[in-house]
C-alpha cells in the first residue's frame, strides 16, 4: 500500500452476507478495502488493519454487498421527468442501492427515434452517468431502444463508443421476433447486453410481448418477467422459466403474484441463481426508493426463501448476470456495501428472521468504492443499532 492509498476498515460486523447463493453467510467480523477494492475479509484479530484512512465500527450490524437495481429508467442526473421527481437516485441510495442498470432512457421528452439521433443519445447518456454519479451511485446507462432501420454497423458504432447495454427490446418500433433476434445478435457480437420487455403494455403507446416473442428474440435478460405492470398468463411465465437459461428479472413495478410464481418455478428447476431484481422505476407507479428492499422481504416472506438467500437476488445474482464487479464480498471486488440492522420493534429474533417475516431492515450506512456515501437512512424504518465512523 503506498502512502496515497485509501484504506477502509469496517470492524465489529455482526453478520456478513456474501451475495453468493451457495454460501450466503460468511464467518467473519471485519472487512478491509484498499483503493475501493476488497482487500481482506476475516476476523479483525487476523487482519492487517493498520494505517486505515477510514474506520467504521459496525456496532454489530449486518454488512452485505450494496444492492443492485437491475432495471431503472434514468434520464439525466438525479432528475426524472416521468413523475417530476428530483433526487430519486439519492433516495434509492437510502434504500441500500449502490448500482443501477438502465433499461433505456425512455422518459426523455422528445427522445430521438431516428437512428443517428438514438445513437447520439445513447452515447451521451452513457457518458453523463459515467462522468457523474448522483450521490455516489453507479448508474450504468446509455441503453438505446431498438428502432426499425438499424443495421449491424450501428451496433458496432455504439459498442466502439462505449455503449454496453440495450434498452428494453420492444419499446421502440421493432415489434417482431425475427427483427429483434437479428438486432440482439448484432448487439451480442459487439459485447452489448440485451433485455426484453415482457408482458402487457406498460403505458399507452407500448405493446404486448408474449413468451413466443421473448423466446424468439433470445435477449440476455427476461426483463420484468412478472410484468411491468401486466404479467403474462401463468403458463407463459412457467414456459419462459423452463425453456431458456436467461436471467429471470422480477420487478417492484410488476405483478407480485407472478413474482412469487417465477420464484417458485425457478426453485423447482433448481435455478434460483437466475433470479435478479429491479424496480422498473421511475415508472407509472412512481419512484420506489425502497423497492429493492421490499422485493427482498416480499420474496423471502411469500416465497419461503431464507433472507440471506433473498439478498443474493439483489446482489451476487445480478452481478453475475450483468457482468459487474460488485455484488459479492470477495477479494478484488468493488467495496460497495450496505450496513443494516433489524428495524426497531420489528418482530423476529434477528434481522434475517425479521426480513423473512416480511419486514424491511433499517439501513445505517452505504459505502461505494470504499467511500462512505450515506449514513442513517432517511427512508427505512430506524435500525436498532447504527454503524459509526470512528476517527483514528
Ligand atoms: Zn418494460
């Protein structure tokens, strides 16, 4: 470690959630990060904690990877015209989310739909969120919507310019599986990941995408398999789970019954690793600062999933499906954390039981790239205990 390095030590951690379904709880009480990456995990007595530039005493609370929202629709900075909301990303950070993935910047008033215009906007969106992290949150954006007339060279141009995501397939003029499949193939060839809108129309002007179109298109992630808002019939949801190996994205802005059906089907297939979570916010149902936490507790409660596994849906699973270096507590990964505790007066003998009973935890701190980004959440119920930054 050179003398300009930043070293973070978080000690007295009561419970450490790994983000990994196979072993969701780590036997450790301390984590060390150097220059934004996890350097060591273990017991404080065994770790080199000297020379820390930031020390956090967790006071026995739980530390998990920062939550990932797999499905958002940002536009610019921390403003969304969709519900005229300012600071919705900051509010979401207070819900434990440290990374967001754009499913298309569709709410921009006057969004260009000609090919040169949509490419320019995607590149600009990618840049402005790369250059500016609202309240520290990592927003992966610049996700163009497929429109008729795009050719292979357009995908190469986008990839060369740094675009890594497609917006939800089906939101533009490309509405047939054959054309969508060809474009998703071009995107994949140049390293651009794809997501497809699934289910009924979201708002006036959008359309139905059924299981046949999802399967024919073959996008990398089945976006909001529980609908956004209207879900497909049960047999089509089960068909999607059974007949492809793509990510199964469940969103807050969808049908909760269909969410539980998806979860139960994935479990029967022994494929809970495919389940990832998003909010789809800002959407018709508003912005959802606690949306990811609410999905974790809802699925844990109604899907009978241990809370420590449900947190993996919002962390390690998403990181793997999306190719991100956060979401898992392991050496070399991004030091993006959420510290939380059982909410005051919430039933349950500990935080995990409390979440599985359907309650939200109280968030006490978020950390992104080894830097403290927020303290006690203004949005969650108050936690029993709070972590504290201590001066050396
Ligand atoms: Zn959608």
